[in-house]
């Protein structure tokens, strides 16, 4: 009489595996649903308007004229649009590079100073971070005012040249240098605090071993600290890129709401086409291009972050 061999019940094991795989998605589904619900309608309307000729008359009549990809073709052959894209990318790269470099230096210095100095510096950073953008820009605007600005006065008193009644914004290079300084100054607190928090979590034994082996400060940072903090660097670089590529308030307020074409970034250019010359379709098309660029950049940083997470 043969013995019947029965396969073990795979039901509970299969259910457990499916639960482990689907549980993370279940956790993020509510957040994704809320974000998608908030963004879906305005983003859909933006794309819809970008496919139409939508001027002041169409706005009054609540009916645009369908042009398909005509608006995109128009901006892609516009030399001003090309200049704006290059300017926006260069501006973003400069701001992000300076922000991350200076924030890293400040975060490393905070590890070396006494507790009282650390508290004072951190408090100052939080104060800068908490100051509204409008107030910040107004202060900087007064500092660089061509008639009453303290910067012109100090530079003249230091015999670095005659800066009496010097207008920094007559020259776009000087003007963007001031704008970069404002953006970097306002961005440093978040990046510094984030990097400093990450540095506090680093294991000290690896760096101590490298110091014993004779590695200098630069080699310890480049071969030990930087690789460990790479995921944090990717996050702050991604966020800084998103914020700086779409910069608007600092330029618009600093130039008294009348920026010339030399100061157009992609956000300013989109606003000018939409509300300056009432070409809402063109402005929407420029805004869609800006969204596409930011999505590409975000996907790149997310992919790099996932690679780092899989390796570790």
C-alpha cells in the first residue's frame, strides 16, 4: 500500500511574500493620491492651454483657438527662448554649486567649534531660513541701492574703486552676481542643517582609522565622508536644482517688477508672455517645458539615489 505525498500548503507563504512586497506601496498610495489629485487638474489645464492660441480676447470669451504644437514650435525657434534656457541652466548650476560647496564647509566647521558657537551659528541659520523672501530681497535691494546702498559706500571707503551712484543692475553680469548671492545666502541654511545632521550620524571609527593611517583632511573627506554622504548630497542637489531653476521672486522683486530681457529666466519669461503681453498659450508652453526639464532632472537624481541605496 503506497503512501500519498502531499505538497505543503503554499497559501500562507505566498500571502506573506505578497504582503511584504505590497506593503510599502500601500503606505505611499495615500500621499501619491493626494499629490496627484492636487496637481492633476492645474497641470492638465496648463497643458491644455499650451495647445491653444489663448490671448486676451480668448480669455474674455473663455474659448481658445486650437493650434496643437504651434506654441511649442514658436518658442523653439525663438532666439530669446534659447538664451533664456542657457541663462537659466547656467544660473541654476552656479547657485547649486556655490550653495552645496559653502554649506558643506560650514557643516564641517560646525563639527570643530564649541557648543556655544555651534548654537549661535545654527540659530543664525534658522533665522535666515525663517525670514520671508520679500523681506530678504528688500534688505538686499537697499544694500545694493545705487544712491543709498551700504555696499557702494563700503567699497568706496575701502578704496576698491569709485562706487558712488554705481548701479549694479546696469550690467547683467554684475546684476546676476547680486542675484546669485541672494539665492545662495537664502539656500545655505537648509542645506547646511541637512548636511550637519548627516555628519553627526557618520561612524567615527572609519575616519579615525584613516587619520591614523596618515590621510589628510582633504583625502578623508573625498574618500570617506563624501561617499557616505552621497545620498544626502543627491537629495539637497536635487531640491536646490528644482528651487533655483524656477526662481522668480528674487529677480522680480529686486528689479522692481520690471526685469529686462537680459534678466529673463524661464519662470520670468513664462510670466512675461502670460501676463505681460497676454499670450497665455505661449506662457503655458514655456511653463510646460520648464516642468519637463525639472522632471528629467528629478528622475536622474532619483535613479542615482536608488542606485546608491541598492549598493549600500
